[in-house]
C-alpha cells in the first residue's frame, strides 16, 4: 500500500470517528471534522464547476472559436445570422435556412460556423451581473440573471409537473375496481398473495379518493365526509410510516458502510488506535470538567 | 421531604439515548464480523429492472445519469457497480453523465471496481461525460443536442473524437435512460422532464429514503424497473449472481431493523405501563 493511501485511510478513519463522537456529546473534535467537511465540499464544488462547466461550455468556446471568428473577419455577419436564427423555432429556422442564398449558407456552414458561440457572451454577461450583489449600488442588476434562472426553471418545472407527473398519475388511477382476472386467479389458487392481488385495485382507489377528500377543506369534516376523511388519515399515516421505515433503512445502510470501512483489513488497526486516542481524550476532558466544577463549588 | 424514587419502568422510559446508540452499533457490528447468512428474496421491481436491461437491443446506447454523491455511497455504489457489470456483459454503449458535482468521481470509483472483469474499452464502449450544472435544463437540452450539452468528457477529450458517441445526437438515438438518484435533481425530474415528453423507457436505482416517492412511477409504468435502497441493491446482486457489499450488509441491516423495532415496541409499552400505573395511583 502506498503512502497516499495510508494517509487517506488515517484521515478517513479519524473523520468518521470524529463525526461519530457527537453521539457521545458535542466536542471540538466533532466541530473540526464538521468544518473540514463544509470547507472541502465548498472547495470541491467550485473546482468541479470551473473545470466541467465554465471551461468547456463557456470559456473555451469563447476564447478559441470566437477568436478564430474575429480573425476571419466574419464576426458581424455570423453574429447577425445567429441572433436571427435564435429568435425562431426549429421549423422556422429550417425554413429560413432553406431561403438563405448560397453565400450566406457558406458563412453559416455548421462545420465552419462559430457564430452560435458568440451568443455565449449573453450568459457570460448574465453570470457577471450576479457579482453585482457584492456592490450595494448596483445590486439590482443581479435581478436580471435571477429572473432568467427563476423564469426558465419555473417554466420547466410547471410543464414537467403537468406533463410528466400529474396527467400520467391520473391516468394510472383510472383502473377497474377489481383487477381483471384476479378473482379467477384467487379461486383457482386461494392464498395470501392471490387474495392481496384481489385487494390491490380497491385499496388504491379507496386510498386516493379518501386522501383527496381529507385535503378538501371547503366542507366541514363531519358525518360521511368526516368518516371518509378519517380513512384518508389512515392511508396518510401508513404512507408516512412507509417513508419513515425507508428513512431508517437508509440511515442504517450508511452506518453499515462506515462500519464496514472501519473494519477493513487496511483500516482496522488505524480504527483501533484512533478509537483509543479519542477515548483517552474524552476521559481526560471528563476529569478536567469534574475538577473545574469542584473548584467552582 | 425526600423525593420519591422513580420506578424501574419510569427510569427505563427515560433511558440515556447513548445506550440505544451503543446497542444499535453492537447489533450492526456483530453480523459484519460473524455473518448470519439470511436469505435475500428478489422483488418484482428489481426483477423488472434486470429484465429491461436484458431486453436492450444489441448495439444500442443507454444513458446512465449518476445523480448521487458520497452521502449515498452506501446504497448507490453497490447498485452502480452491479449495473455496470450488467451493462458491460451486454453489447450496448454506455454513456454516463452526472447532474451532481461529486457524481463523476463516484462513477470513476464504480468503474474502477468493474474494469478488470470485462474487456470493454473507454471511449469505444463507454464514456464518463462528467458533471453539468443545470438540472432540468440539462435534461431537456440533451433532447435537443447531446454533444453540444457535453462538448467534452470527464477528462476533457472532445466528444467528437469518441467512437462511443458516433451517431448519437439526442434522446432519439438512445434506447433507455437509467437514473441513479439520491435526491434533487434525480429520478423525479428525469420522469417529469424526459420520460413522457420523449417517450423514453426509464429505470431507476435510488436511495431508500426516496423509494416511496418513486413507487407510484413504477406502478404507473413511467419507470419500468426500480431498485430502492441497499436491500434492493442486494436483490439486484442476487439476481445477477454477483454477490457484493449489498448482500454482505443484509444481515447487519436486518438486525439493525429488529433492534429499532424492539426499541419502538419497548418505548410504547413503557409509556402505556407508566401511564396506567400513574392513573391507578392517582385514583387510589
């Protein structure tokens, strides 16, 4: 095993146990690990954004292709062409393209054409405007890029929710009350699973209707409505229970993975030494605290 | 007047939480050291996940979106490793992207585990296209122009030079989207933005905590297969006959759950006992 791996393992074991130490009580070792994690995550995020987004999608196209464009002396024509095409939908773009003369088509040739890249100046300018947040006088300018981001995300989310979530889910609930063939299967082979199959659709339909009625607050939940709403609460409780159960499962999985890491042949001795050091630290601080409390009394 | 001593049931009800942590820790450690060998049964969504990949036409391309980070490593690394084994056994091109900044590193870890077992070549059979900021915008942008959205791979190689991407322009050239999801952006956004709009077959492996949210998508046929959490990853490893970390962790997972169930029952029982005892004492 090389040194970098050993140092990495020592750090990983120490940080894991430092985070676990919070289960005993809040302490400076835990705080150190926590700050280390936050700083590292922020740094990593910036570096990744720079190398995988800023450089390939903005800086390199602008500095390489657009510089070549200016050298070729066609910048103005290509910018005008790209902006004209950007205004149109795909069909209109195609139509306009067909209408172009061979000379213009030559300038806008997709192979040699870099004019599209000029449009990247717009997101660059928008991105720079975000930094006006740092200057009180010009901070209002940052509202423009924010408006673009919020507007585009809202549009996409709205469409996605309606088209990809709401309508398909409504469609999925338009089902027969009894699953076709389930009764026949149950009578042919009576058992728990065939019986549950018979119950599948009724449970789904009753669950959806009762939960919807529970969230219908325009009518007081009394009488029959109150009864159905109570059934809805039951369904909601079951779904919350399922969600909680899955959350517990996830947390236990994370714990298992960390324990598995701590017990690996490459880390188990590091774990033992770190654990003993942490134990010594807590015993010493406990004695110190006790001593301090006695003096204060 | 001396303060009356609390009954043992009352003391137990207010047990120091650190003792509970210790019991859970011991309960998880023991099966990791001495496995119990509990059986793993394969559920329908996991079997469907496997069947979907088995049904991919030879030579087709699949898009894998690894939308997770080290926080979900325990659940999604086993699923990712098993998925890559499965995909590399088949004659399909694998395009891997990530909408989470730490995703590409996780993909590299998973690829490092499977590379030795297969003869697939990077750039020809599979590619790690790296991370891209933009969540839903990236998803939609891929439907318009994939090479423009990811002009270079994770190592900075221009995608135009990679044979694996030859002929792939957008979703219409992709046979299936596989999302490995730990939250936002993840399976939910892929279903909302891509599945219905591009009529794209989609399967998902997700963190256990998100699974209840995605089961309706599976039931509605929007997801053709679903692996939810470490338990389902263990099922996937079992069905592929490639037992790894997920299967090994199942004993500890089961014992951890039994202990938590035990504490929930104990806590409720103690609460009721103390309530009834105090009521009886007050009546007397």
